[in-house]
């Protein structure tokens, strides 16, 4: 599965084996995070899981609290 983000839309596509890719209709999408929050989320999902030691758990707790807040926003 692939998610393609272009300006204000996203589109899902998927491919099974050597079949031609199938495309879902494009939908409007507005980035819900500013640059700082997007960087924190990326760090948590990509980097922290690889190295959850040292001072990093303290940073992760702060982001986990933000995750709950982000999930409750409309």
C-alpha cells in the first residue's frame, strides 16, 4: 500500500504481485501538525522505537501525552 500526498490531497494505491496498481479516489487532506509537532511525531515513531534508552523515555512520555491531545482534536 502506498499513500501519496500532493498539495492538499492524498491518494491510496496498492498492488498485488505483478498486477497493475489500483488507485483509490483522491481525497482532500490538510496537514494537522505544524513542523515542530510533525518532527516530534516522526522522532517518536521512527527513532525512539529503535533506541528507547537513556534520556529518550522522558522525551517519549511528553510526546505520548501530546498524542492523546492530538487524538481528541476535531
